């Protein structure tokens, strides 16, 4: 019988969690003037940014979240290469991978013997993320305390996720992190200092850049056209379904329907914000679209892995199906992580290469449609080719560059060196990527309040759901039935 007493509240992983909890009580008294910011729908990015929209100028290089995700992801890749080249084992030392166990003392022993590595890992992430937060929001002090709590929770969740009972029921660490976050956020008031650390999009974008290091660039080029063709079919069918249902059946405003359709068919939250701004949708309509994206994304995190296991779908096609059926990168990554590494790779190819990187083109098309076909009283929306670049998700560039760097490095290596690259560069990068995803899933849970997500109104919900009913079976047909043999070959 597996033994797992209620030790999580007693164990002292590092003296960081207790500090955060004390600060929680103190800062709750100081944050009442900031509650409007904390209580925005979804809370996917909870802090106020100094620059809220890309301008296309040079300042975007240090003022935009996408660029910072790219810079930090590539910094980690280059650090791994640099440490390996000088024979330093630092990257392997800070990587923590809690072994599976049935006796909780195994986990406690592992943590106790790796205290220095835990502290080093904490400082490694804290320093990198704090640099970006300093430039993007300036709220480093609150972020420091918030991230301390988030990191401590990540350690505890990782320990719990390594318990053999969790493994037996396929309750992987990412899903566990999401559930823990949802329980906390829906029963406790989340203080503002913690919300500053719930940078879901930032963490997942950084993780996706790191994912690029594990995918050869030749594979990205080879699979890119297939992913784009499949994603185009799915996106068009889903977009038109939501838009037609919203405007013709439920008489929603065209701009509102377009914003809903973008969130359900392109790349989730980012698409809702980008398309909503492009077509001049009302702010409340954008918020509703974001809420529906998150609501269905959370539902899909649980439904898709269960369906895949029930239907005995192989990991390659399963990841591609998740890439077409999920509505946002972070929840999709959680669903894919519940399968295996191959599913994560095919998901990334489908979602990032097939869908995310073409949001700029969609913005251009919708701006043109808004100006030429819809109400012409709006001005200042004339589209131009620069819009495509401005809206292009820059973290995808980091994903591609990371892939190119590792591909070039591996191409010049012999058998012995290739094994050393795997052990000293790719494995640490993969484990660090997994930690960014745990931060992501905890952030989703901690910033999602189900009561608010359920209050969007039945007409927008019905229109969005119509797209879901098209998206899921069509994604299955393309990913598993028609293209299943192809996705099986992606390793």
C-alpha cells in the first residue's frame, strides 16, 4: 500500500514558503487600493505594464513580454552551452527531478539532500525573471515575494506529483499544479503581491522558447507546412462557425463575434486581444472572449487527455489533436504534458508553428474586413504590411533560433559529443522548461476564478461552444484519422 501521510504542511522545503505566507497576511491589508487591477477578468497577466501594445519600434525589444521571453529562453540555452564548453556541471546541478516513490520518506530524503540545488534553482529563475519584471512592470519587490511563494508551491506540487498513486491514475504534475491553483484561488482571496508573480503568458512563452532546443530545425521546416495546412483548415472552420453562429443565430455585434471567433480558432487569449483591438471591439467584449477561452481551455485540459487514453490514441497524433483542439498555449501544454514528451513536441509544432505565428496575417485580414465591409465610422484602423510584423508573436523567433543553435551544435558533433550534448545541454534545458510549465499551470489555477468565468452570458457562450463542437471532431479527423501516420513519425 502506498504511504503518503499529510506531511506537505509540515515539510520545510526551504524557509521561503513561511516567509511568503506571513507576507500574505501583511500585504492583504495594504493592497485594497489595488484590487481593481487584481480583479480583472481571468488575471492571465495581473500586473500593469508600462507598454501595453507593440509599436513596431526598437523600444519593443525591451518593452514587450514576447521579446523578454525570447531573450531569457535563449540566455538559458546559451548558458547551458557555455557551462558545458568549460566543463562546468552547474546546469545539471541545479536541475531537480524528484524520483517516483511510494514511501514519502524517499521524497523528503531527496529534498533534504538537494537544499543547495533548490536554493540555486530558485535564485536562477528569480534573477532572470526579476530583470524582465523590473523593465516591464517595475514591481520587483512584490514579484520577489510572489515568486517565492510560487516556487515553493511548485516544489511541493512536484513532490506530490511524483507519488506513485498520482502516476497510477495518470495525474501528472502539470494537471496537479492546475488543480491546486484552482482550489486555492476559488476558496481564498489572492493578494495583489501574489498576482504580480502569476505571469502565465510569460512563463509559457519562455518554456516554448526552451522547447525549440529539443526540436531539430530540419523537423520544424519539414513539419511546418503540414502543421500550417492542417491548422488553416481547423482555424477557418472554427472561426466561420463561431462568427456565423454569433451574428446570424444570436445577433451579436460583428466585432464581438469576430473577437470570440479569433479566440476560439487562432491562439486563444492573444488572438482575442489582438483581433479585438484590430476591429475596435468594445473592451468588455474582449474580456468576455478571454473568459470563454480560459473556461473552455481549462475544460479541455481534462477532457482531451481522458479522451485520448480512452480511445488509445498514440502520443504523436494525440499531441497534434491537442494542438488543434486547445485554445491557448499554456493549457494545451498542460494537456500534452499529461501524455508524454512526443505529444508535447507534436503539440508545439501544431500550435506554435501551425497557428500562433500567423496571428499577424489574421489581424491584417480582419482589419481590412472591418474597414471595407463593416461600419466605417471607425478611423485609424487602416491596415498595412507592418501590422503583420507588429502582431507576430516574437517568442516564436526565440523558439526557432533555439532550434537552429542546437541543430548546428549537434551537426558538428561525433557520437561521444552528441551524448554529452544530450546529458549536459538538452536534458538540463528540458528540465528547466518543465519548471517553467509548472509555474505556468499554477499561475493559471491561481488566477482563474470559476464564478467569474461562468458569468459571461449564455449567447456568447453558446456561440463559442458551437465552434468547440466543430473544432474537436474536425481536429480528431485530421490529426488521428487522416494525418495520424505522419504525426506518429515525429519523435
